C-alpha cells in the first residue's frame, strides 16, 4: 500500500517522482520565505510612524522590487525545466502498453505480445484497498523502460498514478504518449483524474511491478 511522507505526497516509485518531490520542497521553501518577508513588511509599515514628505521617487527601490521577483522566478524555473525535459525524455522502450478509457473502466493492450488484451474493473469488496483495487492489474517489470499510449473510446478520461508522477489525458480520437520506469517492486494505485460522468470515481488504476522472470511467467500464462 502507498505510504505518505511529511508533505502529504505518496512515496516516489521512480526517479521522476523523486525529482518532483524535491522540486515541491524547493518551491515551498521559497514561497515560505516570500510570505514571511511580506508579513514582516506589512507589520513594519503599520507600526512605523515616520514620514518623508520630500520623497518624490525611489528608483533604487523600484529597481530592487523589479529585479528581485525576476531572480526568484529563475530559481523556480530552472529546476522545473530540468524535470520537464527529464520526464519527456525519449528512449527505446522495452514494450508498449496501450490504455483505453471507457465509461467507466479501463482497457489495456500489450502491443508487443500477442493476444494480451483485458478490461480492468473495480472490485467492490477488496481487502487490499477499498475502491482502488481492480480485477485485472497492469503487470509490468521494474527497472524497465515502458511506453504508455493513452486514448479514450467515449469521453475524456485521465490516466493517473501519483506515486509515479504520471498523469495523461485520454482523449477520443487522439493518442497521447508517456514513459515510465519503476525502480522497485510493489503495487501502485491511481484513479481517473478527469470528471467523466456519473461513475467517474469508480474506475481505479492498479499497477503491479514485478521482476522480469515473473513477468514472463505472467505473459506465458495469460
């Protein structure tokens, strides 16, 4: 089951999510310092009794409050661009999984293996995760680059797994692409993140990461 850290984000399962959590901490530290400074200046202005009736302009001050936000934005933008390019990095995948959203379940096709297609429905009375477990999980090997193709058969859905930092809209008539590379075994859950109708909250996602030997056993026994 997913555990939670001090910032209320699920523990990462791949390098991309690790970088996203670090960037979250980095950004929150900057925002916290800005808020403290603004509160200090507001309180100082309210309690200050001094006035300068001869002050017509303050070019130095205007320069500072123009340059300071620009510098702060650079400290936020540069790490975010690094993570963005890392998440969009194109590499040669070991296999491709096609994800198709329906009202209200997911279908999966393993394009590199013949006749591996299945639907994934929510289990109502699961003992593992209530309203998050499914009858057919997505089985993938860990430490393996995998390409995910996401589309929809009816309305707009969104395939999302928070612990992997993955979220991609499933749009009818369009195929969106993303990559994953899980670095440890485990079971990871997600949900449709786009309001898609009455049973939107009842189409969970469950991915199980296993070693390569067990993955090929699953393929042979499918």
